[in-house]
C-alpha cells in the first residue's frame, strides 16, 4: 500500500492492535507474523438480448475481513472468539511431593470433587500410580493394606488431586458459539523512500464493529510457543448515517505522518461556493476545504481556523461582520458586496483565497 505525498510512503512490517468491548478496554498485543485486512466486492452480471450479452454489472454486496496474530497467549482473545462467559470455578489439578510420616501425609490444598471425579487423592510412589484415597481435608492417612502396603513408612510420595484456586479465572467454551463484537484499532508503521527517513508515521485502521471468527488453536510445541490469532469480519457500522439509513462503513483508515502539519500536503484552499449571495440580516457559514497532492481534499472546519488568517472587508455591505472562530458571516441591513480573504498562516506558498459575498 503506498500513499502519494512529497515522497512515496509505504506500509511496512506488521502492527500492534488495541481492542475495546462495550467501550471498555478488552485486549492489546504486539503482532508478530501477520496483519491483514481484505476488502472484496461481489458483482452481479446483468445480461440480455441474443446470446446473453453483458449489458451491465452491479456491485451488490461486499465483504471486509481482518486478521492479526498476536505474539502473546491471551485467554481474553480465546474467550471472545468462542463467545465464552466468565464463571467462578478455578478447579485445577495439584501435585504435592510429600513425605509420609506414620502413614500420614498433609496436603497443601483441600481436595474437591470435579464433575465425575470425586474428592480423590491419587498416590504415586517410585514412578508408579499405586491407588486413590477419598479425602475431604488436607490430612490423608495412607492405609497399610494393599495396594498401599508396598509403600514403606517415611517414604516420599506424590499426591495428585483437584482443588479450587479462588485466584484463578475461568471461562466457558459454549457448544453454541456466538463470537463477541469488538472495536479495533490496528496500528502499522509507515516508511518513506527518502534516504535516511526511516519510520516516518503510521497507518491506523479503526474497525468500529469487528466480529471475531470462532477459531482458535492452542499450539504447544517443543521448539515454539502458542500465538493468539485474532480474525473476523467487519460489520457495517450505521450509527453515523442519516435517519433514512444509508450504507454505513466498515472502517476508518487514517494516515498520520510524524511532525506533519495538515497544510504540508495542501496546495490550495477554497470554499464550496465561490460566489455567495445571502439576504439582508441573514447568516452564512463558510465551508472551506484544502486541496491535497494526490487529488484528495480535507474539509477545513473550525478546528483548523487557528492555522488560518482571515481578512474580512464589509465593502459596500456596510455593517456586515465575520466571526473567525465559528466561520459565520452575518449580513447587515445594507445591500452590497463584502469580501473574505483566507490564507494559511505558516505556508505562504498557498495562494490567498478570496470569497465574494453579495448581500441583497
């Protein structure tokens, strides 16, 4: 992916991600092998006439997916992909190396029953599993009868049992999967072809509604480590469209160049209407824009006004005024013509734009 500025800019390597759920922080991570976003459209061919000639093609649907592979293992990501729920459980196995004293051992935890497994303590001696003893406290008496009579008193044994760790966190993996929907930010470095420039900025992809795919692999290997794959589909966000519906958006893609001013890539400014005519005592809000290299433009709303210089002349429309904070022209009761000059304060190479306002 490249972007036209004064120098060519490229997205390089992989990125970082931050995810939110219901407005609250959910997860973040360093991506180690892959950052991928894919946008596709499906076309419907409209054919008619003899031998079914192609007369039109209509893009009737689209699909947008994303995928990042996090270097860290994340139970949060696993739970979100599976649509799991947090529960109070924390039941885990425990192994205690103990010394039997007068046929008695003292466990470090209290054994509990888990599912079809009772509150049993399995005794391992000399590398062999000898048998189990049901216990409800930490004190366990090992009988001198078979099969435990093969264990001499004062021997070292291994006690294996289940206990509840109240500090542990547990989530369910439901049979009916309903993956969560998160709000993602994916951050990718940008570099330039200019010699010695190095990393000059970043590309930030914001996905307001990213539904995770219900797929995860916990891959434990001798010579590697388990990663957490985050992939999913972008759902259309219609929260910002008009009351009649609209098509919505999948993502916002923002290019941020380090230490760049908004006007560095602008070569001209203007208003959406060059010749404005308003009635006496009426108001008009200017709608400025800046033309950028690469045939794009930005809308210059009042947030940009601190970098602009305005010179307003009421001219023959005596008494008309201009508010350089809100960008609103207020016409007087006198008919005539006023002018507004707009220039970029710190970039004199951009020509001054003159807007003519006729009050009638």
